[in-house]
C-alpha cells in the first residue's frame, strides 16, 4: 500500500516537473525575441532607406537625394560632409521631420517621418529632437534664460522644474554668468552656446546641427565642439552634423561623405564611447 502511494507521489512530482520545465522553455522562447527587439530599438536612432528627395522646379524636378541608405545608432557623433549643394541640409531636414521623403523611408526613433501628420511631426520635434543652426535662431527680445526655457514651455513641466533644468543646462555650456543677458549683448560663440543649451534643455535623444560653426572663428568653433562632445559622452546624446568645416570634421567619430545627392563614403574613425 505504502509503495503504491510512493509511486503515485513520484508520478505526480514527475508531471509537475515536466510542466514547470515546459513553462520555463516557453517563457525563454517568448521573451528572447522581445528582449532582442527592445535592444535593437534602443540602439537604432535613425534609419534611412532608399531615400530619394525631389524638389519641383517650374514644371520639372530636381533630385537632391538619389537613393540614400544609412543607419545611425545611439551615442553617435557623426557628420554629413561634402561640398555645398551635395544634399546635407536636405537629408538633415528630413531626419528632423521638417521635410518628407519623395521616395523611400526615414524612420526616426521608431517613427516613419513620411507617414506623420503635421501634428505628430511637431510632437516628435518638440519632445525628442534638438536643433542647432548656423545663425543661432535665438529670440532677440528674450534673455538667455528665457531662450533656453522656451522649448520647456511646450512641455508639461512646472516652473520650478523648468528653472532647475535651464540653470543646470546653462552650467553645462558655461553660461551661468549670462543668464539675464540678451543675444545682442553676447558674442557669436556665446550665442551658439545658448543655442546648444536650448537644444539640450529637454534632454533630447537626437541633436541635429546644420553648419554650427559657419559664423564662428576658430577658437569659438573648437570651444562649442568640445562642449557638444562632452554632452555626447556624458549624456549619450546622438549628434548628427551637416558641415564642410574641417575643424568640425576633426571631432567626428563617423564621417559620411555626400556628393551629388549620394553617399560616396561612410567611415568610422573612432568607436562610440
Ligand atoms: N526647396 C528647394 N527647392 C529646390 N531645390 C532645392 C531646395 N532645397 C535644396 N535644393 C537643392 O538641392 C541641392 C542640395 O541642397 P542642400 O541640401 O541645401 O545642400 P548642402 O546643404 O549640401 O549645401 C542643391 O542643389 C539645392 O539647390
Ligand atoms: Mg546646407
């Protein structure tokens, strides 16, 4: 009788163990692809697939980008380089959802920019992207503090939180002594540092900088590049530049050469930190 009970118990135990093993196998099978996908999504910031951009000129078209394929991952410090007219700004504008592809697809942080409504594109720019332009684009009647605070006004953030963020960001770019100055009271280099702070204040994943040193002398160019490099290393923010300035090119860890709307070279000099 006791032996019969033992066999029965062993049988039940064996069944339970089998069910448990199958359950574990199922969990591993289901979670592995999800884990890989999450990792991939985290790492890929921008995907450019067979991108063609045509501009209408009169009754015809001018093709500015002729089948561009690129992938950018988290933490890159990369430049689109090439002569004037090669398509750098056009590509940067599409990545920044300021323009749309004519053919192909550009996926930015998981969103296909060609399929976004104007409202969704504005939301993407407002929440996830930072822009730096060659002419700074600061609001002249606003102080340095107010210029940097501006992007945060579009987000749902308390005034205490905004103040903390703005002051912290101005400290990163070395401008805490200019909080109350207006752009007309600043040098070109200081204006560009305000623009960097304005781009960084919402902690975007991706910053796009179009010829950021075009109006700066050599010393100021090196200064703002060192500031951006520091932010890239410390915050892992991805930077994509459009530039033909050799000083900028010297800082890049990946150089994508465009010529006549096509990628003719894609070279990594240093791995991401
Ligand atoms: N809105 C537009 N309409 C027509 N042609 C344009 C437009 N924008 C850019 N282009 C043309 O596309 C080409 C690439 O321009 P762009 O991307 O600004 O070059 P880059 O930034 O490398 O100097 C140029 O020949 C330019 O004239
Ligand atoms: Mg340009």
